[in-house]
């Protein structure tokens, strides 16, 4: 089963997403003053300015979150009270108009971008070029529904509403309780689970 994923922090991400009922793009997020204290992007601006033309898109992963990006985000927001969660969407999100598939991290020089079925299939190619002479060869034990490069992305054009949200996974049991509390204030039809293995 292929799923579409977006990871974020609990207090500075999930709360803003649930209160606005959408995942904001980096372009529209600063314009929403209501969210300025409860919704922040995972990456600092200096690091993400390399892909300014793509700030009208929401970055998503297919089947499994981007481990390199998640590790970077954890180090950037290293604090004992910081906890993370994953928003999981139905595969229908991949058919959204204007969506773009990337074979690797969208900031890499070797990235190939395409729309539609061809773009989706390119994520699963036998060899993926990242940059310079760095490439990824698809491992024999890679799950069929996982892209060849774990850093491959789906770029959703515009804010992503929660109509296709199926579940929210948390790192800790306390995180699940926090999410349930948020859903009590901002009702959203989804399942909540404590699944630390999804963050590895």
C-alpha cells in the first residue's frame, strides 16, 4: 500500500495544521498571522532558500518519510520537549493537479522532475542521480512501494487540505494523547496511533 506522508513537530506543526485544516506551503504560511506562533516550517529559511521557485508547493514523501530530512529537522529543533508526528494521506493526493514528482531531493542538481504517471514511475528507477558523481542504485531488498532514493519527493501545488488525511502517527504515547486533545478542539476524521518505528 502506497501512502503519502508529511512529518512535522507537534506544537509548532500539528497544532497549526489541525487549526487551519490544511498543510500550508512555505509561500502562504507567513501570510497567516493567526498561525505565526503555532505553525513553523521544519527547515530554517537559509537552508530552504535554495529552492525558492518551489515554495508554492508542499513537500511530501511516498510510503516512508525522508530520513535525511527528518534527521536534519531533529538536529535543527533539538529540544527535550520537541516531539514529532507524521500526517498520512491517501494515494489520491498524488493525482492533484500541478503536482510534481522528483527522483531525489528537489534541491539536488541531478533531480529529475515530472508530472503524472511517468513522474511517479521515475521515482522507482534502477539508478537515480543525485549530484556530481553521487547516485543511488535500487537495493534488492527495497520494498516495491518505496522510491529508489529515500529523498525522492512529491510536490503538491498549493496548500494541502485534510480531506484525504487517514491517520496521524506519533513518536511517543504522550504525543498521541496531545493529538487527541487537539482533535477535541479541531475535529478531523482520522486515526491516531503511537508508531515510533515509522520515524526510523
